[in-house]
């Protein structure tokens, strides 16, 4: 059996929305009051969520959502998709010098907006990609779909030698802004914001020297066989027939269970032998002697220098920080990404990696753990090893604001 090919992350690029799309708290709440003027309780609920969300004043929503009432047309949704995806790819091509004809594999993931022709076809048309390109369009797979795309790209690069793979991760907000009054469905309006990322992967040996990272592991956990897990992030109609995403109260418990399954798989791949032994002994002790023994939580800080936890919301980051016993600095990239850009869904992990690089913290040999959660319910992990010490980037989404970060984020921001 031949040795698996090394997969390199040559570079990546994150979309930075224009300042005209900015949604300060005051604007968001004014729009909510006007749109939900018949339902003041729903307006108050959104205000309480926003106060505790961990988002800042510079997050952005697409132009169609700035109208009162919003205009979520197909044309507007395509316009947002073109703006985010093409801007990210243009920036990546400028960074890497790659030409459209050099792209062998294209994967686009966007969970909630799935037009015909597909978003991957839109990219092929825009950049006039080759007719024999292997293109894939992933939809409905939630905020963890970015790592599913990386996993798919890895598998394809194992069987197609001397190839480049372009992965695009985004979530199109325009058609998915909920205009009803159900509380569980209003929550995504408060958290989700514009964003997207384009990533260039390669299995070419000559790219090893210039690549930023090498892919070490991808571990995927799917809890969809459990009914509660399957329905905890669920697109549906409210009693008035308005479509939205319903977030269950059980979400954090289910995420915790999915994380446990994921770290049970990834632990033996990355943890030092001493940590694995302690974990095993505790497991045996609980099974044989006393099931009430507290389970041993391995120290993942011994396995990784950097953590990129999906910026799904303050509660998600808090839960993982507590479960994995991480310091404030370990979750800084996630908290600051949530503050500056909001929940950008599957692309949030790349904004977090960009934050670490912008702070000048990424050194050769450093190991990075990306953890994402998504509907289904899924918990996916990717492990990267830094190929070279990365200089502070001269461009990118953090360039004009990194000097202000980290910022203190109070428990409640009174509006």
C-alpha cells in the first residue's frame, strides 16, 4: 500500500465586508422594532440576546437585510453570494499567484442557499475553469461544513496526484433572515453575519516549502441517529408560515456529547502517551470499580499550541473552554472573531486562524486544532501543523483593527 500523500494548505483568504454593511446594535434594534412592531416581547427578547451575545458593533449583514422590511429575493441572494465568494477567491489568487486553469478540484459549501445552477457552477462560470474540473457543491451541512469540505478535498487529493483543490466556505444570509416572532427562530438573526473564506490545498511536493500548513488529521463525528441531536438545529415554518432555523434548548448538551465522542477519537492520535494512559486508567476504573468516578479530561494543551473553536456564540466558546480546561488566551481568537465578525458559520475557523497569524503568534512546528459544530448534529475536527513561521500578514480582514484586540467583552452590554 502506497504512503498517503501529504496535503498542504498553501494559503487562504477571508472576506471582509464593506463598512456600508455594518450593523451596530442601535441599527439592529431599530430595525427589529419597526419589523416586529406588533410583537414588543420578541423585540425585547432579541435585545437581551444581543446584550449577552459577545458580538461587537462592527459585524455586517448583507444589503437586502438593511431594507425595512428586508428584501430576501433570489437576485439579492445571488448578489451576496457573488460578492462574498468572488472577493475571497480573487484575494486568494492574488496571494498565491494561482491561475484558474491550475485548479483541478473545486468544493463549495453553503448550508442554506442552494440555487440552480449551483454555487460551484457559478464559480466555474466566473473564472472559466477547465471543463474536466472535479466540482462539488455541499449544502445543508451546517456550520461544520468547512471541515467536511477539507476532508473531501483531502480524499480527492489522495487519488489525484499533482493537483490543486480550491475550497470555498460561506453562508449566505439574505434568504435566511427570519421575519417572524418565534423566539427559538429569532436567535440566528442575532448571531449570524456575513462572511466567507477561500482555501487553496495542494498535494504537490514543490508546494511544501511555500505552504503555510500541512494537514495532519480530520476527525468527523455524526450524532444524527439520535432524534434530539437530529432536530436541535432545524429549518422549519412557524405557525404563520414563515421559514427560519429553530435552535433547541438542548443544543449545548448535544454539542457537549458530540465533542466527547470526537475527542475520544482524536485523543489517541494527538495526545502524548502519559495523557492517554491516565485517560485509559480512569476509564477502566469507572467501568470496573466505580461508575461515579469523575472522568479524566485529557490535557489537550500538551498536544496543541493553538485552538480555533467555531465562533457559534458565546455559550459555545464558554462550554468548550470549560470542557477542555483552556485558558483565556487559548480561546482568544474565537472570542475576538465572534466580537468583530459575528458567527460567519463554516468560515469562522479561518477568521480565527487569521487572528492568530495577525498577532504574530504562529511559529514553525506549531500545531492547530480546529473544532466546528453543525446541524445534523455534527462535531468535526482538523489538525494542522505549521510549515513555517508566519509573518504578520500585510492584508486580510484583521489588518485595520488587530491593534485594538484583544478587547474586554463584558457579560452584558446594556443597550
